[in-house]
C-alpha cells in the first residue's frame, strides 16, 4: 500500500473508532447542547475523511485543476508517461482542444528524445499534430512544437520549415531562432549563418536556458584558448541555474561537468555531474559524464555500472558504449572494449546528440582511433593499423594524434618504427 493509501486507511479506522465511541448510548448522559457539539465534530471528521480520499485518490486534474497545467508540471519533471496519460484522458472529453493537443505532441517528442525512441514517438504524436495545425496553422508556439516533433523524427528539412515560419510570424521569438539554428546544424548549413541565428536568439533572450546551452556548445566547438573553456562553462552553468525543466537543468550541469573534465578539474566535474544525475536521472548524457568523472577518481566498476544504466535507458546513445569501451580498456579487458566501441560505431548514424554529418564523421574517426589504440595495447598490430588507417581516411588529423601518442605516451611502439605508420601523415 502506498503512503497516501495507508494514510487514508488509517484515518478511516480512526474515524470509525470515534463514531463507535459516540454511539447514542454513550451520548445519552450528555446535555442536548453537548450532544449537538459531538454530532457536529463527527460530521466535520466525515467531511475531512472524504476530502482526504478526494485529495489522495482522485487525480489532480479531476479535482478541477486544469489538465494542461498538470501535464506541464509532469513535463517539467521529466515525467513524460504521466503527462501523456493526463492529456490522453483529457482529450477524450475535449478532442479538439488545441492547447491539449500541442502539449501531448510535446510530451511524446520529449519522451522520444530522452529514451532513444524518437521514431516511435513521432508516429504516436503525428496524428495529434495534424489535428492541432488544422485549428491554428499560424500559431508560432504550435509551429515550434510540431517542428520539434519533426526534428526528433529525423525529418530535419520539414522541421526547419516549421521553425522558419515561426521566425517570420514572430520576429521576437528567441526560441524560434534557436530551434531553426539547431536543426540547420543537422542539415549541414553554412556555419556563419547558423552562428547569426544563435546570436539573434541570444540577443532577444539572453536568459533563455536552451539558447545559453547552444551558445556554450558553439563556444566549445571553436576553442582557441583556456578562456574559451571558461566562457563555455559559464554559459552551461547559467543555463542550469535559470532552467525550469529538470532535463534542461541536467543538461546544463552535465555540460559544465564535461568542460571541467577537459580542464582537468576532476573534483568539480564530479560535483557538477552529480548535480545532473540527481536533477534528472533519465538524462543519459548526465549518467555518461558522471561515469567519466568518477572513473578519474578510480571508481571504475561504479562508473561501468552507470554506463550500463545509461545504455538501458537510451540504447541509441553512442557515447555510452564508447565510454564503456574506454573504461573496459583501462582494466585490460580489450576484447569487450573493442566490442563496445564497435557498437558505438554502429550507433553513430542514428545518434541525434551529434549535430550534422560532419560531427558524426569526426566521432566515427575518433572511435576508430580508440579501437586502434585498444588493439595496439592488446598486441594485435595488424588490427591496430587497419583501424588507424580507416580513422585517418575519415579525419586526417588522427595521424597527428597517433604521432603524439607514439612519441609521448607509449602507444603504437612497434608500428611507429614502420614506414607505413609514418606515411599516414601524408
């Protein structure tokens, strides 16, 4: 029995005892006025009991609270199934309510993004989106919601058209410019134009958490100095501080943790990653960065446990498999390490945390490079060179990484003396 149910049950038993105590025989010796007071007391207790049952058993929106408000609260807490249940039931009574339709599309889309079931959730949300757009084809907020549904469904061109229309209809809508810039990254649009859109969104609303996350990511993508890392960190931490949604706060803290990892501030990284996990445990990148952070603290087995949890929650997240491979290699489990890295390779094409084909190619090359290092550590020189050659073919900068690792960190010792290794540099 839940705590709420137990409270109601205990209260009912208590009430029954009181009612039995106040039977007519026990009240017969009282004056009429005293009996009246006793009956009124019992009546008030009955009303209180009914109220307790109503509060604990009847859903909030059936108590008179607007189902859209209840659903929004669930969405902010990353409780997408609960939001979907509330909205689906409410729409049975009011099937053409646009605000409820929009909220349901949003809940399905966010659930898909969080759990790696984007295509499935797109299919469930799409009929409700069609109904909503028939009623309000020029509503910017509706266009943004349907655009996001298309985006998580991998329909990036369609999403960009919804977002672009929203920017035309509302030139002051920072979210519209942010979403358009974001989806154009998937489409490989020219970087200068994307930066202009992000800058416009930031100028319109410098406190928008998602815009702040995007500004941090753009800063991180073009690092020239340590100051850029600090600037990226500031964007991420501010986003976490200003966000209302648990998932956005978790993303802010996880991103801040990743920056601190890059800077070698491991204790801070653990602190921020822990905040991300505690904020929203369903946010898989938070679990991954926490695993990385505690691995630096020597907690290798615990870290692998968090990665297992991350993979179970979102099987499409390639970085969870890649990170598991790196940690398995650290404990000299080379065969399983390569297996996890190969799984990561297979998942990169469908990983929507990687924006655009160029970023997916870079990630593919990076994972191949780590497969090469793993084979080298296992003593399989031919497999190592094959993976290294493939990595360099995709991203020529991997050759320089290999030369540095050979000279300074003891990798590719046997290969480095061979002409074919030197030839990788062109």
